[in-house]
């Protein structure tokens, strides 16, 4: 009887121990099998920095840099998902997207309206690099990065994300959002600390919209940081109304040119029509990653986005007035050249930008939309120019 009791107790202990092992394996497997785990959906053929980067830096490869920047944004998406799912350091998903590249999270950027994480400040992890005999930061690797996520359709973030989506759609501006000031202050702070050449900003979708406008605002202050924008929004009600107005204005100009008028009146009209003047500033060229099957960002590739007046084009190509240097607003455009029409979620997704079979076409573009987005960097309203001249 005693012998049977001992045997029974031993069997119970074995079952209990096996249960604990299975539970531990389940918890590990929950992370390992998660669709957003780095080894499941991350890039396949990207090596971690090693001592060879001291001789030939991987960061000088545009494909490598694009891949890492996209992974940084994915890490921000996962920071918010980790927060909502109450994940701990042991089973968090986000760090796995930073560790392979020797970067670490320094600070999260939170939306004060709902407490959600919409961005993060990342820095080169020197101690992790030293453990792999990477003695110095590879050439081209930024010292710090501000990464901004896009819209996350989950209950805790959906309201504020869509609110900013609608803000852009209505006004083509995100400056009224609390996220703009938070991201601007963060970027300016690390640019001041490490130098603008050692800092960059990156974003996807709505986050790319913020990154573009934050980077532009900083460029107006003479601080130029590298910007990587994946699927930036290009469609807005304000842009549509402006295009309608431009078409109406061009039609009116053509009609007016058919009417009898004297030379002085026409010259006066053209002079008053020049609303701004080019100013001599260093050119800021952001990197835009566009998929033509994505209707949210495809307008950036439209060279004829609305009718262009021939006289207006001539004025843009004319010699600069008042001795001011002319600078053309432009961006470095990376266009996905994958064959065939893609579904929207695939074309707008972030994962495509670290895909092994991605084919890109690169060009310096000054499409109409890019010019509209960046022209304020290189123009000064006539009223301000007059005031400046009087002050001399």
C-alpha cells in the first residue's frame, strides 16, 4: 500500500513537471511563432554589423539602409502592440527588430491624448557593438534615429490615428497635432546633441507624413537631417481643391489672353502674379519610397498632377530675380517596380521595403506634388522680401 502511494506520488510529480515544461515552451513558442516576430516576418539576408564593417560599411549600401530603416519603423509599431498586450521584456516583440542592427531604444514618443506610442528615439548601442568586436560605429550609420509609425487600427489607438489621418486629408498639414510638436522637439534635440549629419528621421504612412513635415520645419531653421519616408500620404481634400482652382485659373488666363489688352496691363498682371521669390538655401532632399499601386502615396510620381500653364513653367525656368539663387525643390524617389497590380494592403504595407525580391527604380524627382510640399523651403513671400529690402 505504501509502495503504491509512493509510486502514485512520483507519477503526479512527473506530470506536474511535464506540465510546467510545456507551459514554459508554450510561452516561448508564443513569441517565436508570432507573425510579427523578427525571425518570422523580418528580412532574411541582412547580416548584423561585424568587424568587417570597419573596412567596408554595410550602411553605404542603399538597400541595406532602406531595409534597416523600415525595420526601425516596424519596431515602433510593435512597441505600441507590446504595450497594448502587456508584454514584458522577456516576451516583447519590438527589441528583436533593433538588436540585430546594434541599436537600442532610448525614449518612446507618446501621444498625450491617449498615451499611445507613436514614435521612438533610437541610438547606436555601443556596448552591444563592442561585444561583437565592432569597435566604432560604421560609416553611414546614424548616431540616433527618430522613427514614427503610421495608423494602427486597434481599439486603443484607432481614434487618435484616424483623427490625424483626417487632419491631413482636410488641411494637408499635421502641425495642429500634438504628435508634430513632440516629434519636432525630439528631432531637434538629438540633432543639436549629435549634429544633423549624424541623425535621421524615418516614418511610414501617417508617420511618413509627420516625418516629412517635421523634417521640413527643421530644414527651415537651417538644420538638415536625412529623411526616409515609406508610403507618405499624398491625397488630400486641400490638394484636390487647389488643383481645381489651378485648372480654373489656367482656363481664365487663356481666355484673358484672347481678349484685347495693352502691354503694360499684361506686364503688370504677370508681375503681381509672382507671389514669391527664390532664396538661396542649401537643398534638403528627402528619400521617398513609393508604390504606384498604393493610392495613398502614388500621386508623388505624377509629373502632370493637374494642368500646368506654359507661362507659369516659363517663369519657373527663367533667370532668378533680384540676384537671388534659384533652388528647385526635389526629392530622391524610390519607386517599387514590381510587375503587376498589387492589392492595397500589400502595396501600402511596410514589409515590402525589406523584401528580398524588391526591385526599385531611383530618380531625383521634382514632380508637382513634391514641389508643392517643399517649395516653401526655397521661397520667400513678396511682402517679407520687401520688408527685408527696406531694412537694409
